[in-house]
C-alpha cells in the first residue's frame, strides 16, 4: 500500500516538477537567469518545488471545497481547481521564482 499509494505518486510528482523546472529554466524563463551556478540552480529549484507543492495543495483544497459546497461532479471541480492553482503557479513563477531583475537606467546609451 505505502509503495503504490504514497511513494509512487510522490516520485512521479517530483519527477514532473523537476522536468517542468528544467523546461522553465532552459526555455521558458531562460532570459531571466542571470546567475548560472550549481548553487543558484538548486536554490531556484527548491523555491520552484515549494511553489509547485503549494499549488498542488491549493488545487486539492479548492477541489474539495467546491465539491463540498456545490455537490458538482468531481471532474468539473477539478477543472475549476486547476484554473486557480495554475494561476497561482504562473504568478509564483512570474513574480517570485523567475522574476525580472530591474535594470539600472542611467539615461544614456553606452557605445563601444
């Protein structure tokens, strides 16, 4: 039971989070990566993993709350919960994990 119902889903969740992080790091948000080192990579991954875990918990909470309050089919509740948790995950990526660094504007262009 523990292997199939706890360990296996945990491993698959972590694999999905890692692959999604790699895609975000190397493709989606690559222009926002200014410091490239192993330490910086794993610090950013730890934040991303925590964000994804939070998003999953939000999804489950919203799904159960909507289903409890409305008695709608669980598929509809899951779709609504995915919209909310997906928005949460995007906002965390956009403004926390891969936030834009502010560039100093000195009012003139450097030539050369």
